[in-house]
């Protein structure tokens, strides 16, 4: 839709067709630059949060091999900040570990 296109243009700073905008996948980027796609449910949550102009959205918890559970949220737009990122990244998306405030940038994977 046109609204989805506008939201994605604001986040990515590039133009894409409405058909491409609907096919995008959100990713988080580790400190070494490796990109990991969010699962379908988290992708839908992030997209919905952007559409509804929310400040952030919880994404799925991660369970480590030792059983420890880590909680995360994706912060959006001007709210995409943490202690490590006092200013929002260019992408306008930031995944934050809720236990310790560590953060990694997120992006929209280029659409095919």
C-alpha cells in the first residue's frame, strides 16, 4: 500500500515500488556486519508496529543453550536509541536487549 511505501521510504531513505515494499524482510545486523532475518511472526510484528507508528515492538525471546532466556524489542524511528546508540541509526530501527540495553542495528533487506 502507499502507506507501507511511505513508512519504508522514511526508514530506508530509498524509493521502491509498492510491490517491492510488501515483499521486504527485516533483519538485524550484528557488530561484525552479519545480517540475520527475523522470522515471519517477528517480521509481521515489526511491520505492524511501523504501520501503527509505535515507538517499539517486542520480538521473540531467544533461549541460549544454557537455558537463559533473552528478551528483545525493536525500537522505531526517533525512539531507536539505547546506551550504545544515543542517536537513532540511519535505518531508524534498533534491536535492544531488554536485560542489559545492548543493541544492534536493524534494516530492511533489499527487496527482490
